[in-house]
């Protein structure tokens, strides 16, 4: 399984098994906009009724499993974020980006692990597929 990160150097592909990163070229990731009226919103992604939003506060994520009716905080130990993406194949798999690192949750945002590659100026992330 692979994920993409848009950085100031171009698009980077990261293999989630080996955690190896490869610069794959220039370009931008286009993500569908998620319309939310959350305060301090930086970015968000949606899959079905699950919405994950990056906010400019601590913790840096909020998660809704009911289309935004209720929210829970997530990522208490994570640094400030820039982008988020939910896997279209496994909605419990969430990718979170800071300026220089990617984090992965495989349980809907309860627990997170840092991926090995250090990146430069991440602005967007997506699942490759």
C-alpha cells in the first residue's frame, strides 16, 4: 500500500510496508473539498459518514463518525498538522501530515505511529490507488 505526499520538492510516494520514500515528480494533489464550519479548520477528508479534520489547536485532529453531528478529539500527542486523508478502501486507516512527517492510524484515529521518512514542507496527502 502506498501514499502520496505533495511537498515543496514535488510528489513523494511512500510505501507503507517498507516505509521507503521516492520522489516521483512534479505535480499537485487535488482533493475534493469538505465543507465544514469548524473553527480553526486547516483541512479535512471524508469517507461516507466519517470525517477527519485538521484544526489549528491541540490536539490537532477531530473525528466524526456521524457526518459531523458529533466530534471526538484525536492525536493528543501529535504536532501541528497540515493535511489528512482517509483510505478509500479502509476508512479506519487515516494518514496525517505535519510539515515534515507522516503519521498513520489504523484504528480510526485512536492510536498513531510516525512513518520513517522525513519530508520537506508537506502541503497535501492522499492514498494512492
